[in-house]
């Protein structure tokens, strides 16, 4: 696994828009504030040309993404937004170009799974499933934002569970406010037991996107599992639009395509669409579909569309502890 260099003091951050661009309120407000915050810290912010195009062609998205990835004019890349159509870049990406380039951190979540996941599973380059640039667009960076900033600088590799999450998003009413922490939260050891302690090479992303990638020519998951079988695989996912039954269908597909070979455990983020279906919750479905592997399943993990989120280093060795005294994840870059 290849690990990029972390962000240096007064470095340059490339801002890419491989999915949607920045469009309208509150996204432009948050984008502008994020730029201001980073510039005040001494960084240069370098956006792609079409950063303000809400939807642009996959050809433009791919060209700008690849050019910024191989460029010496920026030190790492952060996506400006998620979206809906990023899967269309898959057939246009030149994976040989990415493999042969100097490794560079790319961070984003949601639709950005379409670059994070293949960058790690096909190109063997670690990536960060973490917040987009607009999440930095607040007057005050809370502990969760500071955690991600510390990771980008390489100053922090161990993270602890947060005690509250945001279920009601206030960004339209208060675009530049910090997250609205309105709900208590904690990780759940879904198969029971007081303590979970697992270690393995971590990979995953947004399940809505993984469902689309699975079974295509850009699905290298079986080979990835085989290459790192001695480490074992920690698979994580979170769902954006999928209902519990949608999650069930997708997990069935991933199982049939042997994505869970050499599995050590499953880590499941808070569902963005938490409503039960026929009295089945997302957790019910996940446990029912994954319990046959006889490995730990942790749900309500801090990742995905219900902030805050712990940044996840795709491709790293992750050590996850979940008990009454500690809930944490720590990365080893090896």
C-alpha cells in the first residue's frame, strides 16, 4: 500500500469537483468560508476551473481530476461536494496514470467513493473517506473538524467516538454554523458482547456507490482481499438513499461477488435514511445478512452522511476497539 505525504505548513490544497460543483446557497457560502479559514492558516487554495458548475460532463470531471492528481502545483486534493453522477468517470479514468504518479491524498465522501475506492483497490494508493471542503465552512471548527484537519497534517492517527450526532441539518437556516449536535450516539456491538477488538486492512465507502461499482470492470475487490488476506479485511459502509431493503439487496450482491473474503469485521455508519421498512431497521438487515461470517459487526459508527464523521484511511491497517471504556479507531500506515 502506498501512502502519500501529509499536508505541510503553507502547502497547497487542490479543490476538485469530480461529482457536483459548488452551486448556490448554502454551498457557496460554506465554500467561501472554508477557503477563508484555510487561507488564514497559511495555505494556498487552488480550485479546478469548473468548480462552480453544478453538473458538468464526465469528460471534464475526469480531465480536471487527473490533471490535479498528477500536478506538482498542489499537495493534496479535497473534493468540494458529493453528488449523483460520479460513477460516469470510471470508464474514463486512466488507472495506469494514477498508479505511476506520485501518491497524493484524496479526501471526500458520498459520491466520492467512486474515486476513493478504486484509487485504493486498483491503484494501491491509500485515500481518505472524509468530509468535503464545505464541511470546513463554519465560523468555528469543532472537535470533529479539527480531528480531520489533524489527520491531513499527519498529526493524529487515533480517533475516538463522538457522543452526539446531527440528525437535523441547519445549514439552510445557519449556513456558517457548526454541526447541530442534537442526538446522543454511540457505537453498538450489534452481535452483543461487552467488548470488540478487531484489526485488519480497512476498505469501503458509500453503499449506494459500491452497489454500482460491484461487478463492473472497475471492481477489483476480490483481488484486493486476496492480496491483503494475511492482514484480513475490515469492511465499512454507510448508506445515503438506500432503504433497509435496498441495503439488503446490495449486501446480497456484494456477497455473491465475494467482496467479503478474508473478512475480520464490519463497521457500519449511521443511516442517512433511518426509517424502518416493514419494521426492519438498517441494523436488523445488516446483522441478518452478515452474521454468517461470525465476525464482529459495529453499527452507528461515526462515518457518512450523518455528521460528525471520523476520517477513514482506505487501505490502512485499522485497529478498532468498542467497549464500555473506549470506542476508538487507530491507523497504522503499513
